[in-house]
């Protein structure tokens, strides 16, 4: 499900952001995101990937693309970075 939502992000932000987000997702331990909404996880991964690529993308933009709360993105991104 996360991969499907990353496809939506790729349409809006570019394939490079989605590719980096997918690489981050593959390296994650499942316990970090287990039980969380796949849309929120995908949005957070896209936000972190954009940061790593040096792109300035606001949380609000990604939140609108996947229809999630920007606060949820911020919280999940914090969890994923740890």
C-alpha cells in the first residue's frame, strides 16, 4: 500500500523523490511503521526524501496530495528519522 501511495507522490513531485523514498522504506524496520496509516507513512517518506535531495517541499503540499494531516506527517517523519 505504501508503494501505491508513493506512486501518487511521484506524479506530483517527480520520480526521483519517490525512488529515494522507496529506498528509505526498504531499509526500515517494520516495527517502526506497523499499525500506522500507509498514506501517512508514504507522505512522511516523501517528505524525508525531498529533504535528502535538497528540495524544499512543504508538509502542507504533500499532505494535500495524499489527503493526510501535516501534523501526522511531522510526527511520523520524526519517528522514521530515529
